[in-house]
């Protein structure tokens, strides 16, 4: 458990009131035991947080990029210095191995540092005379109060992806983490509060009712959500009532296209490692492997061997590659997908069972013999389950890859330059990797196509997501 105390003015409702019924409970997925209970923020709590953010924006929105950058850099330094506390909070509440959680903290600090620098680089066009007798220029201004809703699989990282550019652009924030995994976000908000002016970063804890109150509040000018497709549609519909901007990073069903000219053993090892990272609870995980017919048998054998060597275990076990899924509900969901695929005739090559122990563990599972229209191909499992399909031609591989509603990420594994150029052009995904998978750069944009949502995280484009462009025209002196 984290050593930083959960205290302070924003956390008065962290501990559930005695006898209270409207509470959420955070669990340790490795044991199934509760970590703590807290009262869900009411619409009135949300309104109070929005009001604090509105008041703070009057000053924060007028700060210079350099002033905001200096504070974000200080927050980054403090986050990095408290890295072990944050890693243990992620390990306890999300169930991810501590070795990976520690790596994430360093990355999260870099997100803050990058956005601090990006805030100081203007994308506004140069001033000029485009109408006779007038001079035009453009401004990039903050929006105001923004509502940020983060998921349970990468709670701290996703918070950084949203909080950093929102603050860097000059907005004030009301942040709601998933009710399943609030620990690391609470710690971050406490830490950031010690650096930022009062009201700039506000935290509300709660479930879907709390999130709905944030989305529907008329003073919130933008809502950014990372979550599932059904939640994204509800958020977009609710936001339409007040015409607020919406930024959605939703689900994925990432294909990995493996061609016969690729080094199959090495590709199998890398795709196995990335496919089961975070127990497969990653919307960019290569969960749909599509293999050229000539390489199929060799690849499947190598891949299954690599997966069988992966260790599913406790977060504090240095040998664990991945830990449990987040909840009993998620475990039952994963189990249901696999059981239905098996009943429909698919072959479970590796795994296919929950692990008989405390907590919510499921074996690394590989499934073959599936058809393109099967549920397990078309819907997001979000667990340690990977399917492998066979394709007879480049055209068939491309059609199979694009033949789902999602469009977040994909990868291609080939030495053929012409094929690489064609597939990077024709794959309908927001990120396409070539001969690698799950590699992120803060300098590059990240976001989806189709049912995977719209808007960009990371890069200077993220600053633009949280900004509005204004045209100013001045009449020339006579």
C-alpha cells in the first residue's frame, strides 16, 4: 500500500461515512480484498468542484506558458521522487507487476515534462494582411473548465495524458478516475495540489452517476473520456445538450499482421510479450494476430511456446509478466468469451481457464480456428486472450485487419518495403507500427478511428485538443 496519507481538503469523502450506502470500494485484484471505501461524489459535489475550477480559471487562464511549464516541471519532479509510492499504489489497485509499474512512473513524469515544453511552442499562424487595410492574427486560447474521465487499466498514465496537456494549455480541470482504481490518482492530486494554485486541479471520486454529472454540467467546456465504446456514445450524446467538445479514446481490437518473410521466432516472442502485458487489459494490445498462410504453422508453434513461458503471478513477484484482471466481473467476462468461442468450435491452444487461487487470475490464452465474424474477433475481450487467424493473400490480410469496428492501433511484420508502404496507407487505424508493437513516443499523436473514438492524446496536437483558435483582425491606421 502507498505510504502517502490520504488526507487534505479534496479528500474529505475518501473514507465512507459510517452506515453510508452510496459508496464505491477499491479492491486488490490479486487477493480480492478491499483496499478502501469512499463516498461517491454527488452532483452537488461535482458542482462545487466545477465552481472552484471556474474561479481558478480566471487567474490560471491568464498565466503565461512559461509560468505553467515551470509548475508542471515541479510536479513531474515530485512525481518521480515519490515513484515507489505510486508504483505500489498501481500494483495494489490495478494488479500490475511492480517492475512494470515503476517503469510507468518514469514515463508519466516525462509526459508532464513534454507538455510543459509543448505549451511554450505556438502553433498560431503568422500575422499578416489578408484583407486590404486590415491585419489579421490568430490566438490559441484555453477553453476554460474541462472534465477528464480516466479508465481503470492505466489510471495514472491516462490521467497524465489528459491532465498535462489540459493544464499546459491554460485550462482548469475536474478529474474523475475509475471507481475501481482511484488510488494513484488520489496520490497524484494530493501531490499536485501542493504545487498548483487552489482550484486548478480538482478531483471527484465516484461511479457513472458522478461522471454523468460532470459531463452534463453546463460550465464544463470539454469532456475527455477514455473508456469503452458504449460509455463513449453516452458521453457524446449527453455532451450534445450543452454543445461542449468531446474527446474520446475508446476500445480497440489491434491486429498484428505477420508475413512469411519476417523473423518468425523473434516476432512470436515480441507479440506474446506485448499481447499479454497488463493481463491483456490494453486497448492497443496485439490481440488479433493474422498470419500469412505460408508462415502460419511455424508461427503458431513458436507463439504458443512463447506464451506458455509467460508467468502470471503476484504484482510483487519479480518473475511475473502479468497479474490478475481487474475484477471478478472482468474475470467472468473473459471466461465467457473463451467458453463461447470453444463451444462454437474454436481451438484453445494454450490456457483457457481461470487460475484456482485467491484473486482474479486467468491463464494466458491462445485461440485458433476462429472466423472473421466470430464474437471473439469482433468484440473487445480486454483480457489475456489472443486469437490467431490464417490469411491466404495480402488483400485478405488487409480485409481481415480492417474488418472490425475498431481503429485504434495495428502492426505489420515484414521486410518488404512496398508492402509496408501499402499497408501503412491502407490500414484504418490511428497508429500503425512496423516491425514493433506498443511503442509510444510523447512527441507523436495517439488516437483512434471509427468506434475507437476521435481526438488525439500526446504530442503538441494534444495541446490543440484543449485549446480554441481565435481570429483577431485589426483595422490599419489611416
